C-alpha cells in the first residue's frame, strides 16, 4: 500500500515563507499528476495546486501567485513553497495524486501549517 508523508509544516508569521515536502513509499510519483490540498478547521479539504509529470502547474485562485509546487523525480518528492503567507493559509496540508474522480491513495497525516503573529 502507498503511504504518503507530508513534512515541513510549522508556525510562521504573516508575510513569512514556508516549504513543505511530500514523500511516498510504494509508488513512483513521477508518473502521476500530484497535488497539494489543505483543510482548514471546520472546512472541507480543498485543492491548492497540481503538477503534471512533466512539470506543468496549476494553482487555486486563492493562492494569488504566492505558492509554488514543484517536484524532484530523482528523489521521488513533491514540494510546496509558500511565501507571503496569510492567516487564512492556516490548515493541515496534504499531498496526493488527484486521480480522475477522487484521489488515488489514502490520505497521509498531513502537516500542520499555522500562520500567526
């Protein structure tokens, strides 16, 4: 079974930057479209960004050009670099392969990102 492990979360001040990492065991991520999602308290999980196998990216409108998704196929890793962070970015961040109708794999634990002064 595929296990997804997100890391890099923590406490950051508004306007600050933070980088997240996604690692997987049991799957070669390079052949999949990968995505970052986030879930804020009391809200549904939402799609943040996607990246294709060849590196094409898409972002949710709410990211406002502040987030960058990337991948390193040699390391079997996917990353999310966040800058100019806002309190509304506070959420648990998850990675997964979006699939066609639903994410392909079970969700990992996610990594908590808290933006606060």
